[in-house]
């Protein structure tokens, strides 16, 4: 017999993009939700992110399409240049033909604006409750429900638990306990005001400059008033997974061999945040009875596919749809949700690793990379992206692997 959605709440560990998307999805199915966030307030750090058409399909399915669309910057194209000699390698128009093919646009946005759109949607729903300064430390589960204990010993009881607590997930450690994989790739992110950004690079595009063991990304955010700048390099030192303040001197030391047009990007930011990146090998199981994982907790990935936030929102939508087809039976829905998501998200993780290698190619590999995309027509690019960008609510459970 299906359980009533209006009884005990579902607990969500984590109030980031994945956690809020899950809260919206579950509340739209009639469930009460309690979001447990370890930070003192519900908010988001970071800078810009890219949004494929699949992200907008997720926004619509979560009921916040209009909010999210109003905060995004819609690009005219995606472009890749060789950072050594400045030659253009590939250009993918994201114009009307792109929108017609995939049913939605390509956009760039500040990460906080995505989070805010989700948060506003959750705040408008009486079924969603927030607990801040609450870090999940211990989990107990039986056939009837889940109890989690926070750092102060307070207990929260739910009929289920969603671990949306990010790349260093406590919930994943409890159920899976697998090691992370430090990549050695370091990412510096910063936001630069438009008036300080080089006029010759003020393109309405998601742009990347790829170089030996490094690359640079830039695109407009906040209505074009600011530009997101991201630089990535292979660190010379042994890295530990984490975030800290960075230094201009370190960034400069890794970009001696790039062309002047790309190099000017690293002279712009007044302050940097430094991410030492990591991912995990894909796993085939992340649902355990009345508990499941979502977003970075389930499939932490490097940034090279620009799909981390998109995948978290897809997860949330798919979870809601799995509940719908299983009449809100949580255990059956968690199993179906997992089956629908494992292969797709693993493809993102593994493709991202390979894309990082292509971006950072040197020597003869660099020449091969440049030949891969040079002269490719928009239609061929679109065909290659079909698997990724054509995801939507209507097909999110199709092709489920038994």
C-alpha cells in the first residue's frame, strides 16, 4: 500500500541547488519536506555556471521556469579557441536553430541566481521547512523511516532521507564509504565588472581557450553587467580536495605560454577563489531502502561538461516522476530513480574526465584535438549533443536499465 505523502516529512541533507530542487520536486508530489543545511543561512557561493536546454526543462518541471529564465543571459554561441595560437577550433551557434532543435535555449547565469530561483519556489510552498546550522552526523534507518542526528545531538525523524549534501557527502560516506579521486586540476573562479573586462572579449558567448595543461573560460552574467572568469591548470604540487583563497601570482605562473588575447584574462580579477577538484568513480547503487543520494553526493564530477547543476536538477525531477509512477511508494520510487539515473550521470563523470584531457592536450595530441572539431557544421555538433540536451520530464524514465 502506498504511503500517504502528508504524514512524516522527507528529510533532505543539504540546501544547495540539488537539495532545493529535490524539496520542490517532493513538495509538488504532496510530501512535507525538511531541509537540513549545515551553513548558518540558505545561500550559495561560487560564480557563473552554464545551463544547457536540459536545465530549462528541469526548471519548468519544478515550476520555476519563469523565475530562472528572468535571471539568465542567453548566449549566441559557444566557441573554443586554441590558447597558444588563438585559432578558432569550434563554434556552436545557440541561436534559434539550436532552440528549435532542443526545445530550449543555452544560457549562462550566476550560480546564486539559480539557487535563488529554487529557494523562492521552495519558500512559496508551505510543505517545505528549513533548518540551518544543522549538520547531519549520524543516520539510523529501518523499514518504517529514517532518523538523523545533527552535531548537537538533535534528532530529526523522516519517512525517508535524500542525501543532497554535496561532494563531501556525509550520507554517501554512511552508505557507500568510497574514496574520492583528486584530479590534480586546480580551478580559479572570479567575477569581473563589465567596464573592467576587455572589449575585444565581450562576446555574448560561452568561450573557452584551451592550452597545454590549462584552459580559460569567460562569459557574461547578471544581464551582461559582469563576466565570469575561470582558469584551470594542472597543479605542480600534491593537492587536497577543497576550497580556499587563491593568489594572482600562482595563476600567472601557469599561463606563460598562452597568447596575449587569452592571457589578459588572468590579469583582471582582484580576488580569486581556488578549488582543488576531485570526483569519484561512478557507482551502480545509491539508493538504500528509504535513503537515496542526489546531485554531487551521488555523482560528483569535474567541471568539463558544465553539467553539475543540470544533473542535480535532472535528478530531482526524475525522483518526482518515479514517485508519481509508483503512487508515492518511496522504496520502489528510489529504486526506479536510481536505475534511470546511474548510466546517464556516469556518462557525464567519465565524459568530463575525457573532455579535460582534450582541453589540456599538448604536443601532437593538441593538433589532433584541433582537427576533431575544426570545420564541423552546427548540425553535426547538435547531433553529438542530442543525448545530453534532449532530456526532459517526458523522457526522464525512458530506457531504464534493469
